[in-house]
């Protein structure tokens, strides 16, 4: 990951992947797909949707603590 400060706005920093990050992208995508498959294995569509809703609520709660 690299950070590049804006020349026109000091409040703005652009974040992008380095070449190494782009090279690792397929590995992270594979890991993400495997984790999703394990997480949702055996769940009905309704259960998967409920899980998504509950996880989003948990994320909001964590963000409130920051």
C-alpha cells in the first residue's frame, strides 16, 4: 500500500496498492472466496441475508466505539 499526498489539498491522501499488492491480489481473492464459502455453508438464503444484516449492525456498533 502506498500513500500519496495531494498537491492541491493537504487534507487529501490517495491510497493505492503497490505493485506487490497487485501481485498478491489473486491470493487475497482466493482466501476471501474460501472464507465466504465456509461462512455461508449450509445456510438458507434467508439465513445468509439475516447474517449479513446482523454483521452490518455489529460493524456499526464497533464504529461507534472509535
